[in-house]
């Protein structure tokens, strides 16, 4: 039942440094030291992992607990519910019937999920040759792929060209010259800058043509006889104002008008990503969808836009809620605080740790220890705890650094010998317990002090061997995780809560 993809990671060929290795010309293959791997083969030798059917409404924590109780090695693991992904698709189709979702592969390239989405009929947003190759090998037609990277590598453009992936974005003049040279038949989509200020992840810092540049850029495309077919944007991820999505549609409409003045007939509108995948956010998907429906009907009424293809590039929307991660407590430190007369009764006092941590220029540890000290003092002598678990920011929790994620630990199993602490699955129950717990911080397994999952929080006292779990861990987690310091990636177990449907 457990599939470990961690062992199947390919070895990067970049390990050979061609600047120091000087082969004689007779040993050179086409393209230098390396064989030409630009073209793809059409085979897909990916085999689906076992997927356990479960009744809809089955509690994922209960499944996690059962597996944790069986676990001898106490390694971290995910339960991935493919049924959850299918329900997201249904919700999308119901809420945004005019918009075709093109899943952003970078968010989570899990092949089982890609296969499922392909089968459900989504398109795909790919940003590299490898992402395109993966999706093409699953049999997805090239016209259901958008190469949505405004600043592309030449070899990746060649790959797109060889495989007829024609739709691709650009946002600057240099890229237009590149496309003219490498792929003059591409169907180009102009990525414009929209207001990203209402999002936690501001993608406008890196990409997007300012509206003022658009006339010049489109004129250049016209002079180069390139085929610009539409407009895309990304409002940023972690958006906290649904209105930002509507405002962006208005910007796109302005660009459509500029294009029309120059003689372009745009027929593609790409709404980008940033749609939340969980309801534990400020602005819910349904709020965004209703604002968007109104904006689309206002600026691009269906009756007058029969040839318009509207797509979006949701990433987190589809996968966030599908993954639940279980980790175990591998080590623990108790911090006993200074007594009221100022004496420290423990060499590891929080205040001491705070001082040491700031001396070692580690802000995360300093903040954590200082906070623990402050909280502990408030609790009048109650101890605080540091827990060390077996996945961290070099692994799944890279989302904390790269995606500004804030994660919520929940107790899965407590009581050292696998005794279940929480019989009820209700959140209020676990929140009550958290209220009555102790101040604590949670740390990843590596030797780096940056490797901190939560700096502050309250949990019942945990023992070594206890388990925690984290919900909504599907987006920007597994995708960029590493095995730094030799800590393996969590194992993956698949379940299907929509088992009455033939999903895969
Ligand atoms: C990352 C990205 C997405 C997906 O963003 P989410 O916030 O996961 O929806 C979509 N489009 C582009 C161009 C991206 O870079």
C-alpha cells in the first residue's frame, strides 16, 4: 500500500562539469558531451500506485491513526485522497462553467493526480520541458497544454515546437525576438501585470508586462509577424481580496481593446492561478468565483464572445486539501523558566536559549526561544516544550519559506505507546485541548536552526513517539522538498473517497 517515490528520483546529469572536462572532438556526440534529448518518446511507463477505496466521509485522521499505530519506523507519511481532487474539479465546473482549468503542474507534479486530472479533462500549465514531457507522455494532447512561462529557455522552446505545444506566454520584447527565431508559429499569449498588492505571494515582482508597455510590445509582435492570440495574468497567490480577480478581468479587457486597434483578433483569456484550495483562508473559492462570473459577464459577455476560450491556471486549488501529512515526535526538549526570584533552575532556560540563539545570528531560533520564554512566564512557571519531528522546511514544510504558508499542527496519537489521545475527530475538541496545553515550538529534523515549523503555539504535552498531523498539505510541499541531511521524504499512500466513480 505504501509507495515510496523518494527512491525513484533520477540522478541529475548536471553533475558533470563540462567546463573542466575537455573531451577530444572524436568523443563528442551531437550536442557536445551529452546525447541530444530534445525530443520526447511517447511512452509512459508510469504505473498507478495502489489506491484504497474508502467510503465518502471516512475520517482521514482515523486512517492516519491506524497507519501510525502500525508503523514500526515512525517515518512520516502522507495520505492522499484522489477523490478530494475530483470533487474540486466538480466544484470548479459548477462555479465557473465558462472557464477551462489548466492545472499548474509546478504546484504538485504527483503523477497519479496528473493522470486523474487528465482523465477528468483539465488542461495543464507547464513551465518547463520536463513538465511538458510528463504531461505529453500521459497522452494529453498538445493543445491542452499552455507553456505558461514568460521567460523561457531556448531548449525548452525547441522541445515545445517539436511537440506542437503552441500556446505560450511572453511579457517582454526580448522574448518576442526569441520566439521569432525559435518558434515563429507559436500562439503567443501576452502576460500582463495586474495588481498583486492584495496577495501574499506577489508574482508581479518577477513577471508581467506593464499596461504602458503593451502597445509597443504588440506593435513589435505585429512587425515580427508573430501570432498573439490572447492575454494572461496572475493576481498572485494567497490573495485576500476577491475584487482583485475582477479588477484583473477589466485590465485584460483593456489589453483586448489595444490588440483590436492593432488588428489582432484575440480569442484566449487566461485568468491565471491563485484560487484557494481550502476554506481556511480569508477569501474562499466560492467568493472569488461569484465575483469572477460577474466580471466575465460584464467585460466578456458570452453572447458577444462566442469564439473566446477562457482558461485559468489553478494549482493549489486542486491539490491543497488532498494531502494530509503525519509526522512523529523524534525528540523533545523541556524548557524550565527562571523562578520568580530570578534564578534560573535549568541551564536550558528559554531566556538563555534566546540569548544564545541571537548570538548565533539565527532569527528563527531566537524568536522561538524568546516567545517561549514570554509565554512560559505568562503561564507562571509552566514549562514550555520544543518538539523535533521528522519532516521540516527542507522537506514538505518548504511551503513555509516559499509559499508563506502557515501550518496548523494537530495531535494524532499521544501517549507514547500508540494510545489514541483524540477519540473524536471534531476540530473544536482538538482546539479545546490545544487551549489547555503548553506553549511549544515545533522543529524539523535537520541540523539547521532555520528548520522550524511553528515558532509558537499550544499543544497538550507530547511524548517522544507521539504523532502530529497537518491538513491541506498538497500544494507546494512535496513538489520542492529535498532529502537534505539524509532525512527521507514522507511515504505516499493513496485513498479514494469517491470510490463509486471510476476515477483512474
Ligand atoms: C504558480 C503559477 C500558477 C499556480 O498558482 P496557484 O496559486 O497555485 O494557483 C499559475 N500560473 C502561473 C503562471 C504560475 O506561475
